[in-house]
C-alpha cells in the first residue's frame, strides 16, 4: 500500500461502531488522504472556530484534525482520528487522538470519559485492521519527562515486532 493512501472498505465485513469505520485488510479500497485547505486562509481557522470546535490553533494535532496539516489517516470516527506516525518506532506505529483538544489522558478521562472510551475502541479497531492479533503495545506519554512532544493527548499503537520490557 502506498504512503499516500489509506485503507477503507466497502465490503460486507466493514464494521460501523460508535461512528467509526474500519476495514478488514483483505478488502481495502484505497482513498487519498485528506488534502490540506487551500486559499488565502490556509492553515487558519475562522475567528471563534477554535472555541466552538475545542481545538487550539497552535496545536499540531488540532491542525491535523482541521485538515490544515497533512497526515496519513488509518481510521476516523466522530470523536477520534488515527494516523500513521511520521517517525515510526515499529513496523506498525499509529497515533490515535481525540478530535477535541485535551492535553493529557487524565484530562480527557476526567472531562470526556465517553471520548476516552471511544479512543480505546478506536485503538482496538486499528489493531485488528492492521493485523496485530499476535500482540501490540499502547503507550500514552504524559509530560515532557515522559517524552510527550505534542501537548494533545495521543496514544501510540505499536506492533508488528516483538516488544521488550522494560521499555525505554
């Protein structure tokens, strides 16, 4: 599969759950990734939109959600987005984020527990779609000392190779 395509399926095996669409690897339909916005205001949300959408205009992941920064999507639901990491640490390395901005997993769990549950459902759906039945790791880095480089909660889904313990 090319780096500019994302899997999707129109087969009977397609699963719809909590507004998420996943596909089975056996019947992919290749769709182009979202294109960044064009025009004079590319990269900028309309005035007041950040407050309404729960996004921060200086947040990389909020800009990916808005379509201002390109990403390679794997799965998109009503409240979550999964996309490939630009610096993968395993054969499968997908980031799963809530579309609304929360800095940490604790903040997300406290403020929007249903969205946190949907994030975990998205992680499971991506793991299944990526064929990670033999095992995978989910990592939430919280704070700079833990390696959180973007202050928007995100889960790293890592798989496709044996994982060692302890990590890092």
